[in-house]
């Protein structure tokens, strides 16, 4: 079984891992409610997208 000839240094290891970071989601302000939502998604409170009603309300 192959083993590394030299130990991987801190700098090399950290440079390799710099791309493995999380990115925070982009949020926009909803025009109707003023809440923060992800862009290009149906509003969870109103059920509307681009002025059209896409989700029907449930009467419970």
C-alpha cells in the first residue's frame, strides 16, 4: 500500500481546503410581506410568484 513520502504541510493542506467552504444564501425582500426570501421562489406566506397565485390556501 502506498504511503506519502513526505508529510503534507499546514499551508498546502489549508490551500487545498479553501474551496470547501459554505456560501451564505442570497436573500431578497418580498414586496408583499417585507420578509426575506430566496430569489425565484414561491413566497411561503402568500403562495405567490411574479404576481400569480400558485399555491392554494387550505382551510383548516
